[in-house]
C-alpha cells in the first residue's frame, strides 16, 4: 500500500476507508502513525520472543498493555515518547532473547512489518485488525485495573497470544477463533476492572450532577482514570480549588470514596469531540488522564496537561510521581470565573445523572421485574458507546426522544452526552434514563442483562431488550466482540460500520448474530417495537 500512512481503526476514518495522507482525521501526523505501526510491530516481535520463554513474563505483559494503550485513537501524538517506548520494547526483547539479532538466521524474534497486515487479503486484514483493535481496547481496561493493583494471568497471557497471531501467516479458520477469544478474555478483563473500581472506591450510587461552575479557581479533569482523580482531589484539599469532571470522568460522581470530597463539584462540558470549542475560553487548566485528547488549539494550549500514556508535543506532562503542582499553580494563576456560571448539556439541561451501576439496578430488580410483568415497562434500550463528530450521531438523541414513555434507556460511555440532559420522566419511581458509567463499565450492562434473563427464565436474546451501539475507537471494538462471544444477537451498530470489517466478515456477523446498521430512529423503533 503506497501511501504516506494507513490507519482505519476509528469510526471517523477518511472516506470510511482509511486515512492515507499527511495526517489522520484524529490529528496524528503520518510520522506518528508510522511510529505507532513500528511500536505495534515491535510488540509482535516481543510476543515472539516471549513465546515459550522460561522467564516470568509479568514485565512483558505490562509493556504490551502500555504499548497497546498508547496506540489507541486520541492518546499519544508525540513522536519522542512513542520512540522511547519502542526502545523499551526492544530492550525487553533483548533481555528475553539475548544476541538474537546478531545471528540473523531465523528471524523468529524480528519486529513485524505492519504493512503485511494492511496489504493482506481483505478478509485476513479484517480479522487481524479485529484482533489488534480489540486487544488495544482491552489493554486500556487492563491498564486501569493494573493501576489499582489488579491483574489476571489469563488476560496477560492472551496479549502475548493475540500479538503472536497477528504476526503469523494464518488463514481465516485459524484467526476467527482468536477474534471471538478477544471477546471472551475481554469479558474477564472488564469483570476485573469492575472489581478493582468497586473494591477501591465503593459501589456507585445514583447522583445528580450540576453543570454549573462555581466562581473561583478550578481544574477540569477528563479521560477515564479514577485513580488520577483521587490523587488530584487529595492534592487540592483545602486549597480553594474546585474540581470538575469532563467527558468519561462524569461517572466518578457516583463512587462513595470520590463523592466524599466536597470540592468535587460537578461536570463541565459534554463529550470529547467538543473540547476544542468548550476549552477555548476556559479560565482553568485541563488534565487529560487517558484517551480523548484532540490536538489543542493555541487559544488554550498553555492550559492543557497530560499524564499516564497521554502525550502531545510541547504540552506539560505529569510523570509517574503524580505531582500535580503545575496544574494546581495554573488553576490559582487563572483564577476561574468571577461569578457562578451556568452551562448546559446539548439539549439545554442544567443537570445530569449518573451512578446507576449494576449493583444499583439489580438492587431494585424486583421492582423492574414487576414493572415488566405488569406492562409498565414494555422495553429496555441499551443505548451506549462512544460519541464523535461525524454527522448522523443525532440519531441517538432522536431515538431516546422518540422512545415511548413505557420504555427505559440504559446508557454508558460518552455517547450518552447526546441525550443525558433530557428529562423524559420516570417509570415506577425509576428514571427512564439510567447512566451505568464509563465505557469501562460495560461489564455492568452485561451483568444486568444476564441476571434479568435468569430471573425471567429466558435467554438474553429473549429479553425485551435492544442494544443500540455507537462506536468510535478501539474500546468499543472489544466490547462488541464480548457481546458476540456471549451470543447476543440483533444489535444495531452505527453511525457507520467499521471500515476494517470486510464484506465476507460482515456477512458472517449478519448470518450468525443478525447484527445490523442503524437506519433512522423512526424505522428502528418501529422494527424493534412492532
């Protein structure tokens, strides 16, 4: 493939085919894209070196998780830090297979050339892409669990297995089982992260979160890493600085161990793709803890800080010591708003809710079951996934608005910002919109579906439940593969289908799982509800 770059891992990829020019739609340059391919190829080489290695592979797995997370869309735009990580992977490979490059006879542990994937037969390319993008998403979940001291041997070892497979000249029959295994292992990974979060911060409880920013110094924290938020809250205690969540950090307001900090005030802004407009005149610093970083505009570039694997050239990075002093000093310098300032969601609402975790919903399962049996609740819609800038995502807003009053909307991830400020009423004392958390909390939605199916004595596919997914990046890919592993059928996926899914692979998904693209809210509601 003779192009400056090739990347088609996100929903917004150019022309729904692939970014091939000087820069991707996400803003990464062709040089950064090339380094990300080199990093991925180095990780495949590391998997080869680790295959059957006698040494413990804990460090290998941690490095694979970090490397895969770094290559997720909107995480790292920095050539220097990516190259440093490539060097780190090479050093670890040399430790596992010392002097291997000097022999040069077998090439077993060589870095893999990712062009072999991008130039492969379209079905092989499709399956290898699904494996790669799936484990990139899973790496984010494993990384967050690892920060809290949780790991899983099978999850770790699967990263080695999957990366090894990407570098092999295998056919569809060998690759397809690994695609589905991504979903199986990711289910265990999500369950591990759910345990890590709830045992560390408590079980989330429902919370109403204001969209007003109080006067005075404040910091906006975005991304997904709750541990970074906890450390920031600790370091800003009694300093006269308020903390506001943004994007996927909103569900933090439901966790008891985070709610106890009185200076965790509310939520600012909406989903990630609106940040360049929302941050333009913000008199406060913004801390990015994970993906969802867009190239900062000059109007606010000096107020952006990154940490963990997030990196952008010339942006101040908070290292492993997690000393947020530069962020705190910037907040005090800027001073915040002179008066309390009211913001709204995209539909004009002044508050949003969160905290309807699986423990909360299953805690009132008897009420839910009675409401279904009595006819008060006719249907559940799980409307979840990523938001994005491509036209057509207002589909999700309109679907929720038009859903009949006897239906319930379960949601998670940042796609909810399309409708989470709407007031569409309650059913039996329960709100019709229930935010179950981050994309990291997808395990909770699966758990609710499985346990409700058991209570009704039926399969998940027989529940009055429809899954409507919006996708953007690779965490959505691994969640989708998990739903397929669980045998869940009749899902709708939008706003467009992934460019990396070939016609033959798509036909397989349609034939075995009846997966379908979203159409219009009116048509989909009519089809679902009859």
